[in-house]
C-alpha cells in the first residue's frame, strides 16, 4: 500500500524565502526612517499617473485645484450662455442668399471642356496631346475660380475619356436632347453645353427634355413652361416611368388576347363533334345576332324626347360636377401643403392637360414625333450616314436617359440601373431606318452648390457612401412641411416651438429619431435610435 502524500507544501525553499524577507514589513504611520511622497488627494492608484496632455476642462480643474479654489453650486441662478444653434452642415438664410447671388454672378464661368480644333492633317498623337492640354487648362480655371471666390463646386467629371464620349456624341448628332430632372431642372441643365453645340455646328439644335414630370403638378409645370418660354428654350415634359407602365399594360392586354385566341383554337381542334353542317348553322345564327344588334343600335341612336330630357339633365349634372371639380382644384392649389397631394394626381387632370400643349406630359408616340420635328436636316456628302437623323441624349447620371430610350423602343434594349454611372460609353441604337439614338454616358457637369447636403438631395452624390447625413435630412425638413412628413411615414415628430427656442421646423435629429423609433431601427448593443440607417431610407425616398 502506497504511503499517502501530504497536502501541505513543506520544504527548504519556503523556509529560505521566509527567512530572507522577514522583518521587511511596510513601515507604519509615524515611522521617521522612510520619507513618503504620498498625497492625500485621491485614490492611491491614480496618484502617480503620468499626464502629458490635458483638455480645456481638465486643465481648468487642475489649475483651480492647485490654486486651492473651491466651487459651490449656486441653485436657481441659471445663466444662458447661448441659445442659438446652427447646423454646421447647413447655411443660414442670409448666408444662403449671399451664396446664391455669387452663383448668379459667376455662372458664365462654369463651362464644359472644348475639344480642340482638328482637321484631316492632324495626327492621332497630336490630337490627344492637344485634348489633354485643353482639358488641364479647363480644370485649372475651375479650381482657380473656386479658390478665388470661395465657392463650392459639385463633384464633376475629371476623366477625360468620358468627356471624349460627349465630344463624339455632339459631333455626330443633329439634335442634342439634354435630359434633366423635373424636380430641379436648373440644377441639371448646363447652359454652356447648349452654347458648345452651336459652336460645333450652327445648324445643330438643342432640346430640353424634362423627365420625371409626373412628380410635378399642373400649376408647377405651367410655371416652368412660362420660364422656359421667356428664356427662349425649346422644352417638353416627359415621364419614362409612366411610358413604361403604359407599355406594360398594353403588352399584358396583348398577351391576354393571344392566350384567349390560342385557347379558342385548341377547343375547336379538340371538339370531335364539330361538323361542317353545325358550323354553317352557327354562322347563320351569328349573322342573325349581328343584325339584331345593328337594329338595336339604330334604335338607340334615335333619341326619344324622354331620352333627350335625361341627356339635358345629365349635361347639367356634368356641368355642376365640373364646376365643383374646378372649385376643389382651386382649393387644392391654395392649400398645396396638404399630405393628400401626391404625384399620382396626374390621372385626375389628364383631360385638362390636353388643352395646354405646353404642360402636357408626352407619351412615346408624341415624343418620337417631336424628335422628328425638331431634328434639323443636315446634308454632309462626306458622312457615310448622310440622310440618317442622329439624336444625342446627354445628361447627369440617373436622370433617365436609358429609360427614355427603352420607352421609345418599347423593349429593354439598354441597361438601366439606379446607381449613377451605369452607361460607361456612348451607344448607338437604330430607332428607325432613318433615325439613330446616341446614348451618352452620364456626365456630372460642373455646377455650384450651397452645401454637400444639397448635392445629396439632388441625387449627385451616392447615398450609400454618405457619412454625414444631418445636412441632407435637415434640408428635407425645411423643404417638406412637417404635416406632410408625418402623414407619409405615419409618425409624430416632436419639435421645439419658437417660444421654446426652436424654429418650428423639424431638425434632422428630431426627424430621424421619430422615424427610427417608429420603424424599430436601433444600434446594436446600445438600444439607441439608429439615425444613420433612418437617414438612408429617408434620403432614398426623397431622391427616387
């Protein structure tokens, strides 16, 4: 049987250690043999921490502590240092007015790069060198303007290869269609591009296609029409989304009729009892039914006095309904901030638009006829495509160039994406044997902007790559009434009134917190409202 081991560790090593450190205990208080530098001003573990940098508050408190200054709270003695808060990513009203005045003053200096003049004797390397030098001068002039006048320029295209695509589209096109967003046409319109088109060839023409016009009311379209007529600009209103929806409905109806015809043919083919005699009898019965229908129609075409009286009553009722509709429309115009006014109201006023050719939203057939009418006839015997009209489509990314072409073709012929910059090079599409469409890549022309948030709201900057969102959401709170936002999202936004020091308008923080709480967006591990995620949803709703 093995001898059990002792659980008590006993050995020579432990004895030596105890003997060595015996008598070296910590000196007690009052022991004069050891000088101590302990300071009774806090926990022992914080007294010897090295401090090389201090903030303003820490520096003030440490200085006051060294000076022996004591602080006591003064209750009910409140002093407001400042009650004025401004979002640093948004401009005040005075600053915005001053900035817009500068934009108007220096608008003529926002140009597009020109392609240097060349002829048959110019070699390829020479032309490329001339293009690079001209492009660098153009970029240098814009940078000098922004620095000299302290102006904010939008991010514009800095790749010369993309601008070369624009040069080629302008040179080969007879009509340049500049597509802009109806919600802010002046921001997306480049006036210098129209000038450059006439510089290349005075016979070329420009046309402003205002896409997404279904977002505007009739009153808004009339105002834009008055402005463009005053400026002498050729324009038209269009909606690629409505055209696509109409084409899909027509295609669905055609598919339904084809399916019915095919089903009827199969039923006749499978009917074994179907004989020629029965077929003749059915044809005679169908002819008799058609004659009865014709007689009924002729009787209905001759109105009786009672029918005439009913028609008069219906006409009076229709007039009363029209008057009531006009009154309701006028009330809607006076109260434009009501949440029930959406862009889908165009269906209710479609009949009234037919009277005004200027504000009518064209369909694809009308748009094609307008392109044929506006395109000039330019004869060039040296051009191998002489006699074929070329239409160039130019504009910002994501304004609907490819969607417009798809609407004209009636089929998905060009790649379409919600991400700006999907089209990478210009494409030519044969619309008819006598007409070619040139789709230019999306170009961000140099333009002035008040803030970065303004560019986000206009769809220039991608939302998914956005880091600062308070400026953009704050602009939405200023542009869209609080009641409309609450009705659209079904939320309640708590704002500070003017008496409480607020402006009465929802700030970015108030809007985002209300939206995030209503949707259940919270930060992981914290439980606080996820304002960044809420901002992405709101901005995408506003832009798209």
